[in-house]
C-alpha cells in the first residue's frame, strides 16, 4: 500500500535501496527488516496526508529516526540555521534523483 501511495514499483524500491547501499540514505545504517524503511518525499510538493503523491518528489528511503526525528526537525529550522552537511547533502542531492537519472541513461 505504501508503494502505491508514492507511485513506486517494488523493483524501483529494491533498486533504490541497493543504490543507497541497503541502508538509510542519511545515516547509512542497514536494517534486516525491509518494512522498516520510510519513503521520504518533499512535503512542499505533496502533503504528508495525501492519499497518493505525485511520485516525483520522493527523495530516498530512511530509517524511522532519521525521517521522524532528524529530518522532520531539520526542515522546520530557518534556512540560515540549516548547517549540517550530512542533511544538506541529502536534501540537495537525494538518492531518488540519482536513481531516476540512472534509469533515463539505460
């Protein structure tokens, strides 16, 4: 159901996770339980409570702490206070964008 919400296929999900080294796109921690990953998307594009998103605003697969604590907190900060390179790198160059770019080159 969550794949459908983000207009994502099982193959795309598996390929994105592999592109991320089978770990969280921010902290890199791997989890043996595949159902733990949160599909992160840009909430400025599609609201978090949308039944189905556009699918173009997906950023990556995150572990629960990175999605619900780190990134949620960070995005609420004024832009001038967003000084963490790790999070800025993720937001500026999300894995899904890299994944989609590689799909177009095939």
